[in-house]
C-alpha cells in the first residue's frame, strides 16, 4: 500500500513539475501570439477611428480639450496609468455615449459631457472606459465574439466589407459581459477614490439616467447599452460604504461650467 | 513506466488474447476520434465488467487497463472543461493553459505508447506491469 502511494505521489509530482516547467516558457513569444495580437490591435484601433472620424466631427476646440485633458491627467497620475498611451477623441454628437476602441482609443461624445452635472460623473464614466482599456477587455471581447482569425483578416483587407462595420457597432453600442462591466465599474470607483473624486457622483449618474430617461431628450446610448444601471448604481454605493475617501475638485465650478457652455456653443 | 515481470502461471492463448484486448479497449476513443475523455473509461469499464469472472491473468490486465484510465480521466477532463471555459466565458488563453495542455499531451502520448506496447507483449503472453498502476492492481485484484 505504501509503495503504491509513494509511486502515485511521484506521478502527481512529475505532472505538476512538467506543468510548472512548461509554464515558465513564454509560449506567447514562441507562437508569436503577442506580436500578432498587438499588431492586429493597433491596426484595428486605427481602422475603427478612421471610420468614425470620416463620419463624425471631432472637436478641436482647446477650451474643451484642455479641461478634459486635465481631468484625465489627474485620473491617470493618481492611478499609475500611462496617460501618453491614451488617444482621447471628443466627438461633437448629441448622444450620451463614450466607448473604448482597440489600441487605447477613447471616444467621448459631447452629449455625455453636457449630460453630466459635475466632473465626478464624467470621470466615473471615463474611469469605467479607461479600466476596459487597462484590463484589455476590448480585445478580449472582440476575440471572443468574432475570433482572432476574422480580426486579422479585417486588418489585412483594409476595412472593406461588413465585418469591420459589424465589429465596430459591437464596440460602440453593446455592453461587455456582466462580470467585465462590474469589474470596470469597481475599478473606476477605485480610480476616483485615488484621484480624490467622490465616487457617489458616478453612482448618481447611473441612477439618474436609468430612472429619468423621459427628462433627457438625447439618445441614451451609454445607458441603453449598459443595462441594469440601477443595480450597478446600488453595487457602487454598497462598495463605497466600506471605503474612506477624501475629495478635492479638479477643475473647479467655474471651469466646469465654462466647459459646458463651450460645448453648448459648438 | 512499465516492467516485464514473471506471472504466477503461464497464460493460455485464449487468455492472452482477452488480456491484450483490454488495452485496445482503452484506445477505442482515439480510434473513434472522440474528444470526450470519459469514453475511454467507459470502454475499459465495460470490458472489465464483462471479464470480471474470467481467469486471473485476464482480470489482472483488465484491472490495470481500467485504473490507468482513471488518472487520465481527471487530467483530460480538466483540460476539456478549461478549453470549454475559454471558448464560452471571459477566460482567455494563458501561458499556464498552454503549459497544461502540453503536459496533458505528453501524458496522453506516453500512455498511448505504453498501452500499445503492453497490448503487443500481453498478446505474446508476456506479463507487463506499469509503474504505480501495476502495484495498485496487485492490491485490488486478488486470485
């Protein structure tokens, strides 16, 4: 019996030893998975942004870009996020939406900024999208739903065909898995706390838009594509109950109001 | 992995054929090209049940063929469900997953080679005992 147990233990140990040994090898590099994924991500991000920039008007007004940049800078600096890698685009469209694209593109619609009552609400949404970028949710979603082979073929075809439109539509107007959405929400809350922004504003934003749609005359893309917003708002409130945080305004009321006026004037 | 040892008696032609077939049963899923790891176990289990009242030599080898499937069943099942979770959930391919699959492949190939070797030797009436499985079979298969 003892001999048998000893031999079994050796087989188990051998299995784990081989597994452990193999896991020390960088298979991504050997199979060139990382390289292919990275180059596909870059091409896809640029392709998608080209399509959007041709059909939408990108805001170039410094008075709008600067305050948004200040907000994002503060969020990034407080959370060790490399701000330089983010490619932020503000699009003049009366739609409440923001979304992340491959290769760190972050698209913000002016409709979202004007629907936010304060910088905390806007930062909550931006933090949510930035956490999708940080946690590589975008490529995970694309690979999962369309497959890497199709994505590579999209980039080699140069954006022709319906597949590119279909995958872009998926990124701009459909939510991620519930688990990924919750992860992005909670990460955004952590980002806000680290940046000394009150995370309650983010919960308020979700709750306000999900419960008072009739008062908001714009298309609620971000909310309609992120269902169960009330539940998410409640989860955020529950999450921050246990947290202690201090708050400090980044822009100040005047700058924030000025930003909203500039957007209205576009 | 396997050792040729003398058996307590010289098996007849009829016994060696049956004993050899018990190993071939465990390869049935590979022959059928089915990815489900449970198929192998069922095939050897049914053969074992069918021969449980047979001679000691046949029972002994049926038992060894059956218990050798058990460990593979666990590691193959884990590989199967890990792959399913990558395909249908937010789980992604990681270095750990690739390493696990390679380890599983090595264990399966080893088992496959040793199974064929044992089937051939057993057919010739030569008694082959596997590392651990042979010792374990001696514990549970009595004369």
